[in-house]
């Protein structure tokens, strides 16, 4: 059964415990120039989880603060996976989208395909890789919650079967008038494993407005040709390399023959 995480933004206090747990579990570096909590926090190759601070107004027009935990959404039909012809990104049965660096060719198609702008590239490294939240897939395999979920002191996040979470969230926003009557992630781009409920409209909290259709529906008919293009390009480069090398060899032989003729005439 595919797992999911339901995030109740009305409970988040912005403590950043989830960020610390993510850093520790995934052995990610800290960079003071790249904050993980606050209004300037952004996902990048070192920050797989962040908590954004949003200053807004509630339904009564009163100023309020809201804190939004962000990470990979783990789409049910991930565009990043459909765009990756080398299978460096794969979806597990539990719903987690996992990256396999040994298979990556560095094309970065996943970065262009993702509607949430999640995968990042290690531009500063000599041997760069794609990086992103992997929903702590090894913990899921052992029946444990992702590291960020397990340390939350206010119970912002719940791990369960996705279908159960959707039903629970629908009942919760139906019974409580404080919530916006929407579950973000239920239908966006075909649905995501990470779900949100909130008392503030999602657009005001910086959530992207995306379509409800799974993106692979559009991309697969184009990207399915990518392997053939890559192979064809490789053959062309190999042919050009052979041609150039052979031409240089012939030029070298011609130069040697000319030198021998000149030497013969001098004698």
C-alpha cells in the first residue's frame, strides 16, 4: 500500500526539528548562507527539507504567522521518473521516489520536468549528483516514519496509507470550519504522497498552482524518444572521433614521408 504524509499547517510552530532530523539522517552539510528556516529558506542540494515562514492574514483579517514545511512531494505519477531515461530516479511501491546516483548520466531532465522545482544539482562538485528528499525510504522499509515526521513535537505530520490519510483529512476539514476546504496534493498533478491541510489559502502560503493531470501523460510521448536520440548522438560522436583520429594519422604519415623525401634529396 502506498504511504503518505498528512501535514496540518495549523499545528506547525516553525521549530525546525524536522530540518535537523533530515540533516542528521541524510548526513547533509549545514551552510549558514543557505538557511533552512525562515522567509529566506529554500530547497537546494544541501537542504532537502525546509520550513518557510509566511506572514499573512486569517479569515478575520488579523495578521498571523504560518510555517510551511517543504520537501519533495513524491508524486503518484512522478514527472521526474518519466523524464529519467537512465532510471536513476525510480518510484518504490511505498510511494517514495528514490535516486540512484550510479545510474545518473547528469542530463538534469528531472529538474526541468518537476512541477514543484524539487531536484537540485551539485554544481559546486567535480562529480555532481542530483539531490532531493527520498522520504527516508530505508526507514519506510522497516516500518518507521521518515526522520522529519518522527521528531515533530506538535504532531504536524502523520504517516499512514495514503487513502486513509485522504479520508481522514476530508473528514477533518468537513468537521472544522477553520480549515480551507481543500487538500493540497490530493489531486495536484495526479496526486502526491505528501498532503497538506490549512486554515489559510494555499496560494497565500507560496504553494504552486499546478494542474490536476499527471504530467507524464504529456511528457512520455516526447521523452520516450530520448534514449534513441542519446544513442544516435553517441554513434555520431564516435564516428566523428574516428574520422578525426584517422585524418590526423594520415596527416602525420604524410608529414613523415615528406621529411624522409627531403632527407633523401639532401643526401
